[in-house]
C-alpha cells in the first residue's frame, strides 16, 4: 500500500517543479520522469500558460503529491513511475501533471506536481466529499492501481472508540465479513439452487437463520450477520435471481433402484428430470423470464427428490415404520453427540479461541511489518489500529514470531479435528433427518388416513415432558396440551413447523397447564377447536 500525501503549493509552481526534477544527483535522486497534458521539459511554462489563459485567481497554484512505496514491495523504478502516471490519468485526466520517481531515501517514491487548474479552466476540487478528487479518492485509487503490480495493500477497516482500547472484537467482526464473502463466492458456483447453497454453507460450519433476511453465524461470531450487509449482492432476492438466471444446467441421472415404496417419488423425479432437459433443449440460446423462474423451481424440486431417493436406498427403507425407526435413530445420535460437545464446550471454546487468535496474529504480521516500514519512511504516518491489535495478541498469547504462532496452532490440531468431526457428523445427520422428515410428511399426507392435522412450531414442544416415544405438545392458541406419538408428527425443515396428524374419530386425551386430565376429544373436534381459538385471537388482535 503506497503511502500518499497531497499538499497545496502556493506562490509559483516553479520551485515545486524544479524540486521534483532536480538533477544535481541524477541517478541517485531522480530515476524517471513522465507527464500528462504537458512535456516534462517545458512543464513550468505550460502550467503558467494555462493559469494566465483562464486568469486563475488565488495563491494556490499547484498540488504536490508524494506516493511512497515500501522497500518490501518488489517493483522497479519504471513500474513505480507507471503507477504514478496511471494515478494521474485516472484522477486528473484534464490536468497537467509531472511525475518524477525518486530513489534517494532507500525506498521508491513518486513526487507529482499537479496544476491547480485544468486545461478547460476548472480548478481542482480537493474537498473530502469529492470521491474522485478528494484525499480519499487519491488513497483509494493509488491502492487499486498499486495492487495490480503486486504491492501490499493495507486492510481498510473502521474502528469506533473503545474505552479499554481493545479493538480485536471490531477487527473480528469485519474479518468475518471477508471470510464469509470468500466462502460464499467459492460455493455459489457449485450449487444449482438457493436451498442447496444454504445447505452447503451449513456443511462448512455456518448456522443459518432464514426469515425476512438470510443471516449466518460461524465459530467465534457472537451474533448472526445478514448476508445483505456483507454484500448487497447477497440479498435473498439477488441470490434467488442468480440461481434462476443460470444457463443450462447439467442434470445428474437418478442412480437409485425403483421399488414399490419409492415408486411415486421415483416417477415424480423422472418426470421432473425429463421436463427440465426437454425445456432446456427447446429454449437454447433464448431468454424467457417466466421460464427461468419455473425452471429454477423444477431443478430445486428434482434434486430434492433425487436426494430423498438416495437416502431411502442408503438406509434400506421400504415402509413408514422404517422411516420412523431411522428418524428415531438419527435424533438419538444427534442428541448424544450434542451432549458430548456440550460437556467439553468450555475446553473446546478455549482451543478454538486460542487457535483463532494465533491465526489472526499470522494474518496481521504482514500488516505490522509494512506499517513499521511506512513509519520509518514518514514519522508522521499514523499506525493503523491493526498494529495495536497485533501487539495485544502477541502479549496475550505470549508469542514473538510467526513460527511460534504456527506451533501453537499445530499443537491444537488433533483437538480441532475432533471438534470439527463431531460438528460435521451432527450437520450431516441433521441434513438426512430433514430429508426423511419431508418424505414422512408426504407419506402421511398421502396415506388417506389423516384428513385432519394441526401445525405448530418447535417451541410448542415441552421436551422435559416428552420421551423417546411421545411429544408433549402445547396446543397452539390454547393453554391445553396433548401427548402424541412421534410417529404421527412430521417436521417441515423449509418452513420450520411440525404437523400433527389426527385420525377423525380417534379420541385424544387433553391435559391442562398442571398436567391434569381435562377430558377426551376426537381428531375432528380437536382440529376444529384449535382453528376456532386461532380465529378468536386473530379477531382480538384485529380489533
């Protein structure tokens, strides 16, 4: 990251131009000179001609820009001058500029003289609010161009004042955004739809929260971060649009064997696959907006059916009881592993925290070294907050080199592998559980036995009073509860609700808040009762 400074020059541009083109120590002091909108040899006369032509007023006659490169940046004097010239061409295309590369202070640096008035008679506007000609524009453009030549660019992070001067949390918050952005850009090209993309993101270890906005959280983050705040391109609408507008997608074949139990699902998947392939062939080279939307939904549906068929075959499932047994097994396994993780949570959190900080120490080491080199070049250079964060990490971890930080990370490797393996297991089992629940929901809905049902959120389940066979469900919109066999409930992962399936004339026991038996009620009456209570509450809120 070249350090940039710009100062107004008063009186006459003569001494500024003479200084930057001083040839007393040619070869030591002046390396290369170039210009735009004027000649190097006659720049002074040309600056004055333009100022006289437009009768320029005021004592500010030019600007002096210094662009200093770190000795660590592996560039030649020619490249440094080229960077300076490109900077002027982008920021001051209508101004006369002279760019001179000096090599006398142990590091390459450009001295640039910019006429205060351009060739059309407009004065340079150096207010901070001017995104192009202001000082921020100078720094940003300098970084952008220098990065193309392999120069190190300091991270641009903003920090609010902190009472205890510990800016690490603010640094992490912004670093997570960079990491999330990197992970998303790496995954998005491999996925065919939004749900698959979010599922793959969860496999990387992210917690996903869907609602009005998609939010994610990964290890070390204290709060969920909205994807839309990380990058405006990552709003749910934009992500949906991205997948919807993908060009022809290669549809993978169904490799599972068709049988009596999966027959309907297999037929639907086959029909979906053929519809996608035939429609893609007939629309090749053309864009149909509504078709894109429909195709997106169909591709999503196909891959969901394909995955469900694979799970049925993987676990040799041929009946509703087989599904229920597998669901019970997965729930039990997830619970068991989560108990293990919770038991060692404090130890795991400490390991993860220490490792994260050692990794950040390594990431910040380069920033620290470059910042010190800039400070040597210019004593007025203000060290970035990252230097303070780096030194605090060094003290906290009691390390003094990158090698020590790497050794610290290496020493926790086996524990981290164990932690991640357990979390990966839970995520994979949860994914399988969600697919099996979807199959179960469809099988129960299409069985013809259950015309009546009640939908409820997971927060309605009293897990303390539930057991391996029954859920204790606090009925929606009421103060009563029911004990229902888990076999007759299904969870919809996409919409995050359970469905409780009821037999019309079967009697169910209803309990009060204190677990007292209130009485019996048929499936038909129970569904009606809950719906009536919902209407009463909706009416109350409406009034």
